[in-house]
């Protein structure tokens, strides 16, 4: 089990976009404890496969930034920070008017 993000688009001509997130070990050992400590809403739900409304993307991105900031103090989290940075870059590049839904799980 791992955490990944699947972005579906309104256009049927456009293939869904897959973004890798975290391994099960990273999620349970690092992401989840930090998210719970920060009181985040979305990150603790990732294992259940939530569908994120496009209008909630800014809030989701804010949570990823908070998670990143919380993990940035430890050099051992360098690879995890790269994953989070990649997710944020992918989200920032999206034209949300073209997105139909975002599934995380």
C-alpha cells in the first residue's frame, strides 16, 4: 500500500494523471504522525481514498505545505520533502478548470 494521487480530467481525450506520494512506511511513520500533530484534515484521510473536490485543492495544497514545513527540520526527511515538493509542483501546474476530480489513496 502506498499513497498516490490520481487526477481525472473533464476531457475524455485526456488520460488521468498519476502522481506518486509516499510509501506505506513513509505515510504511517512520518506523514500521518506529523499530520495528526498539526491537526490536518486531508492528510489523515489519504489511506481511505478520499475524493477531493477541485474547489478544495487550495486547502489540500496548504496542508502539503504545512506538512513539508513540519518535516523540513530533519535531514533524514530529504527524500520525503522531495516527494512533497513534486506533488506541490504538479498541483501548481494544473489548470483546475480542466480537472473533474482528484482521488488520493
